[in-house]
């Protein structure tokens, strides 16, 4: 059946022959998230010495591999590495290792409650004053659980952020505003990045049905990989790749956390300060067997 998941699929799921012909994934793999972490840290923020904390599963290991690829390509050094299982809530011992390694930047793969606990403890131990803190991937819901004083100055990547004021692409600023205004009018809050992921997945599924003129899975796949590859989203243009991944001009936005004095309302969490995107942030088709 046609399947447009809104979750993060491991990189190995896209190796040629593994993915069903009628599955299409709008969200980048953890490998790409890791690569974009590294590229943003090195090229945008100018950091050269990285300590990375993985999660002991495909999410964390794929992010690690993408980050290491970016570090090798752009000339940065991994000065420390550790990993913890999902559900870890005490990071004291690891943060002592991070402190001792003296990196320019501490990048972590934690998400959800794990990320909230970790970033609170970074602030409590004063790591924010000694190095740049970078959480791999962020949503508004997760950021909302972090006290403003701990969120202050933290960098992360986000699939979408509702407030693109000052972003260089004015057409994208406007399309994000239209989407945000419609969502806010219905739900009385701005959309989360995962709201945008779900919206893009559904609209692409419906577009594929219409392009094929049928619900037949193979005909839908043929239509979306034919002359209908290119599409537009609230965050700019995209296209479907041969391995059924979406390639975006703006795959993720680099966001910086706002502190207590900057937040003007409860959802005023970040400022967008950059972006990552294009074919260069994706694993090569050759590496996936195409």
C-alpha cells in the first residue's frame, strides 16, 4: 500500500532493494541529521574540536556516522565520544568527561525527555560558559520543557520553525507565515516541526494519488518518480530522489535558543540563524547501491 511515514528511518532502510516501492519518506535519515550537525558546527559556527554523545541505537549511530563524515570532509577533530541508552536521565559522569576534553562544541543526539534532562544538566554544570552546546534535532515541544535560562544560546537543527523573520528567502518567510497563521487560527498555538513533517507527508500522498489517478501503489510510485518529482512546501522547494527520500533546498534550519530576556511569549523559543540542505547533506545514491 502507499506509505508516507513521518518518522525518521535509519539510513540502512534506504539501501537499494530494502524499501517497498510505494514507500516515500519526507524526513531525512539520522545520517543526514548528523552530517548537517557537523557542517553547521564547522562551517557556520567555526568549531573545530567536537565531543559527541550518541544514543545507543540506529538514531544515535547514524547521526554519529554522518557527523564523522562531515568532520572528515571539513577538517574538524572528534576529541571525545560516548553513548547512552534511551531513557538515560543522569548525565553527570559523561558531562565531566566532556568538560575534561575541552571541546569547542558539545553535540548530543538525545531527544525528548532525554534531551531536556541533558540540557538542564549542561546548564547546571556550567558547560554553556565553557563551550557551545548543540543538540542534534529539536522540536518546539521538547524545547518547551527546557527552562529559558538553560535554552539560552543552545544550537540545534529543526525541520521547520514557524517564525522565519529575517531569513534570507522572503518567499519561504511568507509561505511559513501563511502555514503558521492557518494553524494558529485553528489550534491557538504555532505549529511544531513535526506538524510540518506530517503535513508534508499527507499532502505529498494526496498529490501522488491525484497524479496517478488511482490508488494502485505501483502506479502511484511511478507517477511521483516521473515528471512529478518536484514539489513545494511551506519551507520551500523539494524533490523526490531515486531512493524515495525527499531532498530540500532547506532540509533543516539552524536555530539558536532564546533566553529569559529574549522570549516575548511562551512559544518564542528560537531564532533561525542558518540552514542546511541540498544533495550534499544526503548519503550518496552510490553508497546506497543505486
